[in-house]
C-alpha cells in the first residue's frame, strides 16, 4: 500500500491496524533503564495525593513532571 493511501485511510478514520506489522514495532529513544531515587516522605505523600487525584500511578506523575521540566530546560 502506498503511503498516500495509508494516510487517506487514517484521515478518514478507518482502522489501519490491520495494515501494520506490530511484531516489528519499536519505540525509538524509549529504551528504559531502572534508577533508584530517594525522596523525603513529604514529597512521597504529595506525589501520591496528586497521583490519586489524577487517577494514575505515582511513577507516571514523576515521569510526566520530569519530562516537562527537561523539555523546558532544552527550549
């Protein structure tokens, strides 16, 4: 399928997943590495409160806020 046809199907709202080979899908620059970070208890409580308010895990809040700050710093 030509890219133009693929784009047209997507733009028209057609389900394009059947045209993808998801077994070869990858996320460039998304390789993960585990790190340990120690936080003071007050910070953990504040993170948990915000995570509960948003309905997401604590780790998601940390990742989102770090990503936002890093984007600001690189701008």
